[in-house]
């Protein structure tokens, strides 16, 4: 992913650890059920705001420019994965915690 970030600085995107691990957004996402069954997934998340999923959370809060940059990131990553010599592999600790249920990330 670092190579992708370097190749496309115009995206202004970076991989970073979850700043809200206690909220467990990944585990509450639809993606998690795929991961639990061994399907490797990517979880793109751009954070929350005060009304996130609340009654006042309206479409005008969507940052369209940022959403477009994320879509380009996903595209470039897809091209990179499609052209790779090997398929992506699970991080062993994540596989054990998520698929085997032997721990908590």
C-alpha cells in the first residue's frame, strides 16, 4: 500500500491504524461477516461526525471530493492486485482472531 500512496500523492490518502478501536467499526460492518468466513476484505472508512447514523445524518454531509479520491484509490489498488504475481494473503494474527475466533484484534 505504501507504493500506491507514493505513486498517487494526489489522493492524499494514507493507511493508518484505527483511531477508534473501542468503537469496533470493522466488527460492526457488513465486511466482517465475509472475513469471519475466510474471505479477505478491505475496509475503507473515512470516519464519523457528530450526527453519524443519527436522525440528522443527511446526504449533504457527504464529502463528494473525498469520496471520489477513495474511489480512485480503490481502482488503483484493484489494478495493483490484478497485476500482482500472487494473491493477497491473510495476516496470520488477523486470521486467527477473526476466522478462527481465537482472539480479539
